[in-house]
C-alpha cells in the first residue's frame, strides 16, 4: 500500500449481507480519507467472495481487503492455494494471522506475494484477554515475532491492535528500521477501546490506517461517523 495515501480509514464491512455492505460503501467511498474497505468472511459466505468483489468494484475504486477470520492459522502448505483462490476474485489484499508457526508465516506471505496480492499480517486480536498476560493463551511477543518474520519474507503491511498504545510503539519501533515502505493497519477503534489520535500517535512510522467496524457501520449516520474519523486520521498525514 506504499503508493497510496499515508493515513486514512478503512471501514470494515462487518455487516449481515452484501446489500448492506454495498450501501455502506456507497455512503462513504467519496469521503476524503477513506482508503479502502475490509470484506469479512461472514458477509460473503452466501454470495461468495468473487461476486462480492464484483459488486463492490462497481461502487468504489478503493482497495478491497479480504479478512477470512483469520487466515494463516492453518497447515503451511495451504497458504499458496488460499492465496491463489483469493487472488482470482480480484481482491487487493489478504489479512493474514499466521500464528501456526514460522513456516506458516513464510508460506502464507510468499503465497500472497506470488499472486500479486498484498499480505496484511497480524497476530494479535484487539481483545483484552488475547495474550497470556491478560488471561489468554497466546504469547505476549507473538505479534512482534510474526511481524519480523513476515517483513523478512517481503510483507510491507502489518496489523497492530489500536487499543494498546504501548504495544503499537514497541512493534512499530522495532520494525521502523527494516523498511521505509511499511504501512501499519490498526483495528480496534471505537467499541474495542482504541482511538485514532492515541493509536496513530503511538505509531513509529510514516503510514497508518485505521480499520473501523461498528464505529462506522453501526452509527446512526455512517457517513458522518466516517467523515469525523477520517478527519482525525488526516491530521497525521504529512
């Protein structure tokens, strides 16, 4: 995503139907600061991803990122096949959480790159009880370890939870010297506790995009909510 805007908002189309997703895109695609859309698995289960991409392409020229909730936690050999199938639908990027191990990171990242699709790589859900230190089951340093491996295999887009400024600073600082092209994607704005000013302010890098779900699609006026959030994001643009 290095060639696109440096900062912005990516509405998550975490809605019940493709018609709902299309209406949300139509209401927001012309807003300054919208830089893409996240398509969720639950939205496309009925129609299929290819049909969803075709429909949404008619309403927006912004990048479309597919979130398979969460691709990458799988046998590594499935990485290239998954990337090939997803790429055939015309998506611009795949959100990958390859926490199945280092080989999974390599195969899912390389598989996406070989298909000309951007791998957006994360390993941490924006939930208070995800990590061991919060009562969960996942090692606290998993995101940094996965991100460093992913960047080493050619990924340039990293997903970091927006509700943890200290973790944002830690991960983005560690990665900032590895490539000038890195873009950080931050889910967890709104209901999950993150804010754009706090999250973007913690990023040690020049490119940041908020992935926003309920704070936009569940708002009484989604367009106005998106416009307000985009205004916050654009304050960080160079």
